[in-house]
């Protein structure tokens, strides 16, 4: 376990490389494997004091954080699948808008399922756990599908209308 002094938050490379004391049992001879990517192997660890009083290792702000960036979501319908690139911090409503351009279904006609549950439009992808190359199932809303069949909006004749076939002899 490493002890920290109360006023010093940064350990120098000379202390980590064994330049401190010659005692074999001291913590100064121990080299830490937590080197920051931009420190060129100096072994320096930066600390920060959070508002609650907790002392934590300083975050590396050079890279992207976990929830940022573009992810590819594989959206599967009954017969097809589509690879959609979208930001990880988007919500399911934005994904539905993109899918309406690809599939031709309006957003209110779509039902998106992830991990076996239907997701609401306001739920965020990264909060639910959608990661890169995850699969989302797209189903057409059964009520609108039935309405299309009953009122003839599907392009063919409506189910309830009589057939107007004539037989000529």
C-alpha cells in the first residue's frame, strides 16, 4: 500500500526509480505499472482532490471518454439487416429517424427491441448498454400493420372488400 503525504499530490520519477532510500523494504523502490500514455515512461502519477474530499488519480483528458464516438448498430428486421453508424450518446428516437429513411417505415410504426425489451424513444443508447456491433431488432407495430391491411394502405386490396371477379362463359 502506498502512503501519500498530505501536501504533495505528485510523485516524481526519482522516487519511483529507487533514488530515494537504499532500504529494500521501502515503497520508494517499487515501480508502478500505471504510467500515463503521454509521460514517456517517467512513471509519474497525477492526483486530484474531488469536491467531496476524495483523493483520486487524475483522469486522462487526451482521449475520448467511454460514451463518446461513433458506433455501428446492426438493426435486424424479419428478412433483412442494416448496419447503422450513429453516435453512442444518441437515443432510440434518433435511431428510429435514421431507420425511417432506410426502411420506409415511419417512426411511430417502428418498435425497437434490445436485450429482449422494447425501448422507448427517450432512452439513450449508451445508458442502456448498446455498444459497437450490437444487434437491435426492428419490428413493425402490430396495430399499424393491421390498420394497413384493413384499410388497404398496404398497396393491395383491403381484406374486407369483396372480390370483383367476373366469369365469362
